[in-house]
C-alpha cells in the first residue's frame, strides 16, 4: 500500500471509529461508556493473548481471560470503585483454574505457569486502566473531561504522525520504535496543547488555564510513553501490529495504547482540577 493510500485509510478508520466512540459516550451515558470499556477491554485482552498463548488449551484460556475482563468491567459499573476487589477475585479464580488443569501440561509446567503470569499482566494492564473511563465520565463535568481526554490523545497521535512524516529526522527511541522521531513527539505535544486551549475556550470555560496546560502536558507526555510501552511489547515478540482489526492502524491496542496508559493520569487531573 502506497503512503497516500495508507494515510487516507488511516484517517477514514480514525474518523469512523472516533464517531462511533463519541456517540456511545455522548448518547449512552454511564451505560454507553461502560459498554465501550468492556468491548475495548475484551478486544485488547484477546489481542494480547493471541500473541502469548500457544499451548493446546489456548482457546479455553482466551475465553477465560476475555470473560473475566468483561465481568470485571461490568461489576465495576454496577458497584463503582470495586476494581481492586474484582481483580483479587479474578486472580484467585485464574490461579485456581490454572492449578486445576496443570496435569494436562506436566511436560510444560513452566510454560503453563508463564501463561498464568501473562494473564494477570493482561488483566492489570488492560482492565484496570480501561476502567477509568466510566470513572471520569461519572465525575463533575464528566462528559467535558472525557471529551477533552480523547481530543488530547487523538490530537497528539495525529500531530506526531504528520509532523514526524514531514520533518522527522532525529529518532526518539530507535531500539523500540524506529519510526518515531523527536520532531514528531514535539509536534504531538504541541497539538495536544493546542486542542486543549481551543476546547477550554469553546466548551470548558470553568477549567482554569493552569489546569488546562498541566492536563494537556501530562496526558500528552504519558500517552506517548504508553505508545512506546506497547511498541516495547511488539518489539519483544517480533510482531508489527497487535491485530488487523482496524485498517491503517492495526489492532485496537495499537490505536488505544496511549489512551490506556494516560487514563489514570487523566483521572488524577480530573480530581485535581475539578
């Protein structure tokens, strides 16, 4: 695929996906955000597990992981701020399940246990982080904060992509992500700051200028770190994309890696500046 076609595909996928997500957040209220969180969390767990699970019972382990991610998110929807309890119960349940089927893998016990460790990692990395979406939505001015968060991350991603393609010369972290540049990183951060200023002026006048700038910088920087963390995972396992679900972007995790990592930071900003 040539670069112009790849760019147009990427933009079209982003516009359509973003519109669907915004519709769920704006129209669906708490239920819509929780539903979106469950779908995103389940798909990202599926993408991660497809990379790591390789034993004969991979389908059973995949089903258990995705099912637990959905259960955890929806229980947290019904009983807000119950994430810690849900994760503890999930861990106990998964540990017990892996113990119960260990006799099937007597010759590969170490690998079987490694897959349990990865399962716990996937639950914490994906489910814990994505659960901050409904928490942000349910707070004071929740919909404004949630929209601002999405605009910061999307603007940063778009700015880094186009500035990096046009002017990128100095590599940001070539070992982990050779396509990213310092110029692209700066362009992404500038785009995040610009969209925050515009959003404050147009739709969020109660947000202080200090809060706007700190939120834009913190979320913008952590979003880029989250992108690098997912690139670290892909580089370690020698894969280009987490899946092929989203044309022009790869997988759900490829598109929402920065979102995941910066969600707790955004929640902190909401608590600090509301």
